C-alpha cells in the first residue's frame, strides 16, 4: 500500500517517507481507533488511507517542521483528516435536518453564543473541553480557534453551511451540558 | 475578541494539546512494528539500500539473482573439487616422497639425501631453544658452499652441533649406520631421521636430520634423547 503514496517521490524522498511511515504508522492507527467506532472497519481503512495520502501530499511541509514538534504536528493532521473522513461518511445523514434562522443568527453573533461562558473558570472550561468528543471540538476549533468562516469550513469539507452551523451548535450545546453536569457553575 | 471567546480559544488549545499528547503517548507505548527501517548514516548508503530492496522485490530481479546463486554454487563446487584434487595429489606426493636412502657400503654406510619438493629451503636460521648449560663456542658459515655450523658446549665437554647445508646433486652424507640405529620421525611436519650411533665405551652420539626444500639440517649431541633434539630442531626460526 505504501507504494501508492511514494510513487511520485524521488529515491531520497521515498526513503524519507518510508522512514516517516514506519515512525508514524502506530500513531495513525491509534488516532483512527480512537475516533472511528470499531463497528466500522471499512471506514477505519479508508481513514488510514486518507491520512497517508494527506501526509504524502504535505510531506514537504511536515519535513520543514522541527523534529521536536513534528509528532504533534503530524498527530494534528491525522486527527483532522480522520474527523473529516468520519463526517463525510457518517455524520452527513444526521446533519440533514435544517437549522432555523434564529439559531444561525445567534451563532453568527459570537458574544451572544458564548455568553454562557461568562462565569465559568478557565480550569473548569479546560476540563469540560477535554471531555468533549474530538469530532465535536473540531468544528469549534475551525470556527473559533482558526477563525475560519462557516463558508470556508463548508467549502473545505465539501458540506453545506447548514451542516457546519449544526456542528458548531451541537458542539456548544454539548459543552454547555458538560459544564452544567460537572462544573456546577452554570445556571 | 470578547473575554468568553478568548476563554474558549484557550480551552480549545488546551484540549487539543492534551488530546494529541495522549495519542502520541499511546502510540509510543505500543510495541514496535515488525518492519523497521534501519538508520542510514549517509544518503549514498540509503540509496544503495533502496536499490537493493528494489532489486530483491522485483520478480525479474529475483529470477536473475536465483540464476546468479545457481552459478555461484556451481563455481564453488568446482573450486572445492579442484582443491580436493590438489590436496589429494599433494598428499600422495608426500606419501611417496622418501628423502633419503641408505646404501650398504662394506666400509661405511652412506645416506643419500633428496630435496623435499613440498617445502622451501631455509639455510640460515636461529636456534631459539638450546638446553641449559650449553653455550655457543663456534660459528662457521660458508656462503660458497652454502653451509652453516654452530657449535655449543657445556662444562662437561659435551658438544651440540647444529649444521645446515645445501643438498648437492646425489648428495651423500656419511653416517656409521652399521653401528647405528635409524628411526623415522617428523620435525614441524617435515620428514626427519633420528640416528643413534653407538661408540661403545665412548658413549652414544645422537643425530637428528631433517630436510626443508633442498637444505638439510642436522642437530647432533652426545648422549641426548630424541625428545631433546626434536625440541631444539622444532624451535629453529
């Protein structure tokens, strides 16, 4: 299978990629096993393939990252690819339902949509956030951390903007729920 | 950016870091996969290894390498057969070769020596072992006749004579074999002859004679055992 990814490389890069593959194959398997349910073995295989295709495509960029930070960088790529793959294949049906314009407007207004965090301590928020499933957090990361617009995210993931709004809304409501049940600060 | 958004960003970053660290820790805790690529110190070595790998994996190359292996085995068998043949013939020569023969002469017995074709000559050497009490008293060397004679003597007047020389065609050495006893032996894998000549009341004279190439070596001593002479002979360097 590895041959598929290394075909376009020259000899030197091919060897580098083979070493890279050997180093990170376990990491990719761990990430896929964590994020994709065990009852979807085919999807797991697809995700692994997507991961290595993406890695081979962005191999030059990966090599340019300092060695000390490379593991985290690669893990980030693998995680994002896995979540995208999961959304493409699994979540599309669940996101078919339309959101009301009110909800979308609330999400657009960031201060309003995040008002529930006003009285929350940072440590509690961190703890609740770590417990949030990664695929829910991904939408929040894209929108709030990387400041991508909903249209950009939708274009990148090849889904409708409504689907992205839905993910963000679900992520926030899940976070709210976790803060309520565990933190005790949320009214 | 609002305070809430800032808080959310920090929490997202924190959660992301924790999550990725967990993945990395878990993957590092897993056993190493069976296939592991070696670390190459130079690019040249890495490319060579890659080309070797390609060669071994390609079916055409595999066939070619099988042919090569068969050829190598055939060559090895041929070489082994030749070595065996050579060893057997050398052994046969060793068996047939007799380095001396004795002609019974009415007045004396003469020993004819034949050069040894299985070894190289070494005319001048050093005797690294000499029995205790003996000291060197005389050294005669003749480059013309290609002979060397070293004489050792102890306080009792016993003489130890070590002689080496070239075997002349039809080389003839006089030993009183009518009053002596011949015994075959070996010195450092060279054929040798031990002669004990009985001089009656004057005692015995022991001689050890061996050949290397076309050179004979002789160690003689009064009343000495074969072991002692062999030790002297074997320690000649």
